[in-house]
C-alpha cells in the first residue's frame, strides 16, 4: 500500500471509524508545535451505543472552551448540579444542627417553650383598709365676723341687741362711747391676736380679746353673778391679776382687779365691764380680712378671723357621713404628693347647696320631690387637724385629697390585685408557683384595699408564691 493510500485509509474500531486524515492532521499539528498537544474532548465526535455517530465533530476554537454536547453531556451536567445542591443542603443542615436552629442539641428544656409567670409575689397575712377619697381644702378653717356693738346694750343687764353671736362670731365694742366711736387702729391681715391683746382700737381705747364661750351681753359689776362673771375672772387671773376668787360672783375684790386692768388698757377706771369693752372668742385668732379702716365709724363687721391652726375642711356628701368619726384618722395628700395624717376634730350639721325651702324657684323643675332633690346635694362639714403640722411645710392654703377609711379587715391573707386571673366560667384564681411548675388555684375574694385583695382557698397560705405581671 502506497503512502498516498495510507493517508486515505479509514481505521475501524469497535465504536466506529475514524478518518486517517484527521489523525494525520492531528499529528502534524503536534509536530508543528514541537511537542505533544493536550487531547481536547470537544474535537471528538459523540457515539451512540450501536457504533453510530450521533453528532459530527465540532472544530475547536482556541479562545472559547467547548460546552458539553449531547444527552449524555447534559445528563452529566445535571448530575453535577444535583450533587452540588445536595452538598449545600447537607452543609446547611449541619450548620442548623450546630446552632440549635431546629431545636436539637440543647436537651428537652431548650426544645419546649418557656414556662412560669414573668414575676412573682407572696401571699401576705396583713390588715386591709378600704377607703373613700374626697376633695378637701387646707387653710385656717371657717371665717367668722367680729361685729361692732349696738348702741342699745351699753348699760344695765339688758341684752345688747347684737346679732350674729352663733358659731365663732364675736361682738366688739368700746364701752358706751362706741356708739359714735371712730376706729383708730386695726390689725393687719394675717396677724394673730391672743388673750389680752387689742382686737382693734376705737377712740384710742383698746378693745382686748378674752377667751371664753359666753359673750359680754350685759354690764358686769358688783352684785352680778353667772357664767359670764366666771369667764371674766378666769381671764383676769390668766392675765396675772390677783386678789379675788375665781367663781361666779362679782364682788368688790373682782371690781378692784377690773380697775387695775382698765388702767393698764388706758381706759377710765370704773370697776365695771360693759358690752363691747372686750371681744370674746374661744381662743387665739388669726385675722383673715379687715372690714374697717382707720378713720371709719365703728359699725357693722369690724373684721373677719379664723383659728390659728391650719386645718383641713371637707364637705362630705351625706351618703358618706358614716366615714367621719371624731378622733378618726385620715390620710391627706398634699399638692406635692406627700402625705400627712389628720384627725377628725369637728363634724357639723348637714347643709344643702340647693334651696332649703323647696319652693317653685328651685332647679328641680317644680316637681313634688323638690325637698328630696335638695337633700341629694346635702353635705356634712368635717374639719380635720394634722398631727404633725411641720409636715405641712409652707402651705397656708391649698387643695388636698382626704382618704377616709370605710372598713378594716385584720389578719387576712392578701395578694396584689394584679395576681388575680378571671376564670372562663366565673370566679377568680391565682397562678401558684411550686418549684418549676405552676397551677391555677381558685380563690374566694374578700375586701379590697391598699392595692391588695383578701383571698382564701385550698392551698392558699401565707408565703404561697403566686404569679404577677412584670
């Protein structure tokens, strides 16, 4: 066989035929490069299982890598992609297991949801107090007027004809000269007047304050007797005058003491005490407001005054009248939210803000129960005094809240109100914590007070731990 023939002979193999010229060309290409070239799969044809050629060989392009061709190439690429995806899933599962993302690796406690209440409290054995809170006013109490005496009551044992002696009202005076008297001195608002000190001056004569409950309603002199005489003698003794017996009889010794007192006041020494020579009040007084000025004619209300102690006044609705008891203690909240303890010292009589007469001019619309509607607005004046007045600080007048106790339960089991759970079919329970477990136990409720509630039930004892909100 010639060399030319060799160049055209086809070589047969089990899988098919290969053109010898291709082989020769490949060899020439290898020789031209001075060495053996790497075999390139993309230049070879693909064969089927029967020895046939599925696709013709694709010439190789040096700059571009060949893509797999044929079904087997595509299947091989799919297998590689599936293997890579499986590897990613396995790696993610391993990471998840290591981090506990699927609940594993941390034991049974980590796999379950957290249990137990966010916070706890203990059942306490205590005293509960229920209460009602009312608005009150801090000040010096109710004001009353000092009235100028009338001109008709200056002599003898006749009544002075002066009205307004009820309550804390007091009559002033200046003896028989007071009818045409001119005010020559007045105290300032806020001044405190004590026993023996002038309340005001008329025609330059002092009208002093005496302590007592019986006003000067007649002229007192030798031969007089009664409670007003005793009141006068008690004041003279308290002011330091002696030489007489404190009793209900006005004798010569009493007259001698009165003359000394009149001399010290700069008054004419008569030995008698007339209506208007002094003002009588229950104790020291604080001037609220002057009613007259220097130079005015003495008439009408000379001034208004109050007690000297700061007190708390409450207009208590009559339906809560049973909350106020003399000597009872209440908690008072001041404007700065501090609290003080006050004691009920006085309870007045019910008053109504409506028309007491129940006439057609009332706001009740003329209905037949107008009297009843008036009583619905009735209030009970209550006065309280603070035990430690230093805790009032500089407050002279202020709005306050007064908490009256309405009931007391001693030695009861109680929990915070927030510990209660409403049961679906009615009633209440508490979440009892025992070790690492909790259970709801039904309870019976009693008194509410102080932010707590009385409870009783099976398994509820002092010290029992219950759940509460955080």
